[in-house]
């Protein structure tokens, strides 16, 4: 398959480029696995920035990407040869192989989980892959159709660091969503291998296997390995940055400090939230009394590899971390009201000022958020690890629960064992400090379970140390640990295997794929109609919806909280709004009534089902939005006014499954 061929070429190219760049680095303390991991990760970062550069100059197409790969292939070939000839250093603890056959047997659980995730890579993104359909894949798709990186002013996520999305863009160019998903899958595999390498260096092969199992059998990791998100890419660079930090503390060489800075910079290029671990790593370096000549290369590569996307956001919006920190930097297309709404959305996850009960996540709707006091925050710091296991729905999108949207119990159960050891080696102390500081920052910002994925390799190291230390004191403990590993592995497989089997027909049948998407994404049929009937340059504004990946037309997000780019306050009536849209090349609106505020109540949901069954969605939209001012967004009444005046007409054949498609009437400049 072309997607697999694309991935193999990308990985080989990255390995060679990375090794060529690391040629001056002392590798005597490294194992062969270390060298491969650092080389591939660094090379992937270089490839991502290469795609970014091509996009900026308007060369984002298959021809220029192929030409760039051919040019970079010359040093890559040399790097691959150097990597194949490089030596390997074995950790002194590696000879401890007692009982390792059990860990290798349990490693088959990792393989099984990996196979089910690999199947998902060839399944079209569905309803639960919201971020992929909204911007992880949708924004790169828009760039590809334009042939360059363009500004998407109504999608504030498009100003985020987009290093991984650049690799997705390359995958989309050559083989669509499957190649993009495989990139993230590969980064998940590399993350598990890095967890193994970090723990094996200090704790032996047994510790490496424990760490790998802890990360690979985490439910949300197993889910993310089959989707085009970016958390596993962030986890990879954070884990390698931590690995380089530990090697530096052992060797005290400027090369290892530079490598740590490079990995931290690439982590920042993947996601702004990498500021949390990067801050902890920098603090660890300074507390270790690192010399200035070591800190300088760390900081230099951190800035060089981490800054480009922040500079782009600064140039376009005036805010390097747009739309965050609005009170500090401000920003175009944003204001204080939207900043409050966005911050409120983030703080709504996890624990708040109320004490959760056992059945808290079984409610039809979550209780209103209660701002926590200082005492509540301290209490939540203690309770959150248990709540992540006991009431995981609170730490995910409450309206989209799933058995894999949690971190499971393995890391929560094994991490405390590391605290019971009387003496901990320095790497464990550093790891505990990084994990504790990162956990506090996570708890005080956005308690979202998925945002703990990059922390899992750090926690896995503590889990491995706790396992090894406890096994030396309690001889029967490994049997309890193995039972826990098997239990979590079977829980994960009980969800992933049936899903993979049920979706297998989608892999080889286009008709099955179409039926799958029509069931999964309620706006898919409407978007398919727009692709077939709208002009190639006729844009579509999405209302109550952001998933535009399957649209092959220019897309705007219409809801007011996304940005101030659409000047709703200037519109006197629906006609003036329609005139503005048509003047900006937007000729259609797609309204997903399923996510209208009125549909949130049981009565509203029933009315929507009745309207879909009877084909009266136009009447329901007009009825709901005519008096929608109390929901706080003026576009709803403006849209209803445009329908009433005939300036927006319902396209009946495209309006199905709760999605309403409207055609805007072309208006002359005087609006008549």
C-alpha cells in the first residue's frame, strides 16, 4: 500500500538525516536503540520543518515534496550507513535476565494492541476523531488545496504549533488520511520503545519491559495510536528529552545538553503545552549546576527548533501563543470575552469545587462547574489520580464518553511503589521531581486525561523502579504485578479487538467506507453533496460544527466564539450578512442542528428526530433560530432572518441526518 510505502520512506529518510546531524555527538554511552530513536526523532522534526518551509513558499505539492526528499536523500544515505556501522553500549544492569521470558510473553499484549491500532489507521476518521476532522487533518488539507500555507482566521487552532501536522500534510499529499494516521502510529511505537530504553538504562531489561508495558497498555494511548492526533508525537519528544537529560547528568557533556535542547525544541514545535515538561527539564539542568557552556547549546537548539511556529503566530496575530495569554499579548481576531469562554472550557474538565461521588460520570449531563477554592485545589491534587480511574468521564469530553478515554489503573497503581524505596538513584529522584511539577501544572490548568499522555513515559520510569525495588523485598509481588498487566491488557483488547473486527470491511470496500462515514459523521452526506454540486471556489460556512475535513471547498467556522473575523456586530439584518459572505466567496452554510443549543434538552432532541424523520428540518431551523437571541450568538437570528427574506434557501436534497444546507442568494452591492 502507498501509505505504508510512504511511512517506510519517511522513517528511513528521517533516520539517515538524524544520524547525519548527530555525527559529532559522542555516542559511547548509547545503545544501538538509543541511536536509532534519537536519529529518527530528529529526522522527523527536520522533515516536518522542511514541509513547513515548502508550504511558506507555495511549493506544497507532490512534485516539490518528492524533489526535496531526493535532495535530502543524499545525506540520508550516508547517515543510514553510519547508523548501521555504529557501535552499541550495553547497560551494566542488562545481565539481569531472570524471568524475562514472562515479560517477553506479556510483550505479545503490546503487539496485539499495536495490530488493532494499525487497523484503525486505514479506517476513515469518524465522529470520535473530532480534532482530526476539525483541524489536525482539515487545516493541512486546506493548505494542500491552496498549494501553500494560508491563514485560516476563523480556526484559532491553525495558529498553534503545527510540526506534526506538517508531516500529516505530506501524508495527505501522497496517500490521504491513512498515511497521516500511520505517522502518528509510528510515533506511538517510537514512544513505547523510548520508554523501554529510558528504563533499561538505569533498571535493566526487566525495568525496560515494565515501562514499555505501562505506556503501551494505557487505554488512551492505544486509542490515539490509530488516529491522527499529536499527543504521541509530543510524548516522543518529551521522553527523548528526558532520556537526554539523564544521559547528560551521567556524562556531563555539552553534546548531550544540546540533544536535550533539540528534543525540547521539537516538543514545543508539536504543542504549546510542552512548556510544562520543558520548564521542568530546564530547572533540573540548572539545579544540577550545569555549566554555562552546557546550558548555551541547550537553550540555543531549544529556541531554534521551538520558535518558528510561535514566530508565525506572533507575526499574524501579535501573540506568540495565540489565543492563550490574551491578557498579556492580546491578539487579532480575539477579545477578552472569547478568552474567558476559552479558559472556562479548559477549566471545566476534571475536578472542581464539588466533591465527586462514585456515580458522578453516570449523569446524562455534567453538573455546572463550581470554581474551586485554594483548599479545593489542594484536595483535588490528592484525589485526581484516583478520580482518573474511578470517574474518568470527568476528565474527558463529558458528552463523548468511551472506555478507552482514560489512563487506566496500571500507572496509578505502580507509581506510588517508587515512594516506598528507602534509597532512590539520582535518575529516579530527577524523574519524580519532573513528574510532580508537571502534575501540579496539569492540575492547575486543564485536567484533561489526554494531556497526560506525554507524561506517561515519565511515570512509566517510576513504575518500573517501584516494581523492581518492591520485587527485591517481596518475592511474590511480581505475580501481582503480572496479573495487573494482564488485566489492563485484556481490558484494552476487549475494546479494540471487536472494534477492529467490525471495521475490517471498511478497509477493502469503498462502499462499506461510505456507509461507515454516513453512520459516523452526520454531516458527511451533506458535505458530499456540496463537493459534488458547489463550485470549486464556492466556500462553505459551518455553523454548530467544525469538522470540515471531508469538504473539498473553502471552509469558515461560523460560530462567534471561534474568532472575531466575521463581523456579526456590523450586520443590521440577514441580508447584510449574506451580502458579506457572498462578497468573501462563501455561497453556502451548513448548520448541524444536532449540536444546536436547543437540541441539548430531551424535548429538543425529540423535535430534531421528528424533523429528520419527516424531512422538515427547514421549518425546525427557522423556528429554533428566529428567537435564538437568548443563546448569546446573533448569527442565529440573522440566519433565520435571511431564510425569511429568501436570501438563504434550504437545499432539501442535501439536508439529511440533522444537517441543514443553505444556499446564499447572490446580491448586488445595493442589496436589492
